[in-house]
């Protein structure tokens, strides 16, 4: 059907113009996203940085994946929202915490999302839902893990640095 439509548009000038106008109108259909997040986050999507919440932005209609971040609070997560053509999508999100336990050799250094938490063991460290980076360093050895937590989840890591085999 594609090649026949193209050939027909080439013969009938009006059909070609109408098709171009319709496609152009669809490509620029816009809508609004009104987004409030507690705690406040920076919002970006594949088209760029949108700003800090609360925000109201005009975007192309359709489904978009938005990245919500707050480096100070260790928040990094994604949400998908549909922007209605010539309409508004108002969203109010409350981000919740999960709890992290890290068991590692005594006095191992524990960092979360690049911030020092302290020496192992770490008990009931609260973290916001989303993706996090855990790093444990003991006697020069490094153990690293990227993980995702859901609200209210309790997650534990047992980090065991094995001694190198003796020869």
C-alpha cells in the first residue's frame, strides 16, 4: 500500500499536500504535564532537562519516559506519563523510602550513590525508592552493586571479600 500511496500523491497534487499537512499537525500536537513531587526532584526526558518540581511544561503529545533525580537525596527513578493532545496530565507523586542493610567486614567503608554512609555494618539506612549504587571498600578491595528498591522494601547485602587463594 505504501508505494501505491506515494505514486498517487505524486500524480494528484492535492492529495500530497493534504497528507503533508496532516502528518505535520500530528507531529506538533502539544499538551501539558503538571508535575508535583515530594520531595522535589529535577525532571528530564529524552528531549532534555525540563526543570525542578513543581513544574508545568508544554510537551509533544504521546507517551514519554521522565527521569526524576535529586542527587542530594539519592533519588534516581523513571516514570512514564502520557501527554494528551491539547490537554493536561496533572501528576502528584510522593516518593517513599526503603531500608538498606549492609553486612561487610568490620570497618569496611560503605558509600551509597557516591556519598559516604560510614563503616560496616550498616543497619536500616533509609533510601528513597529507585535505583542506587552501593560501594564497599575493605583493605583495598572493592565491591560494587547497582540495585533498585521499591517503597517500603527492606534489602540486605552480605559483602564477603574472599581471601586470595594461597599458592
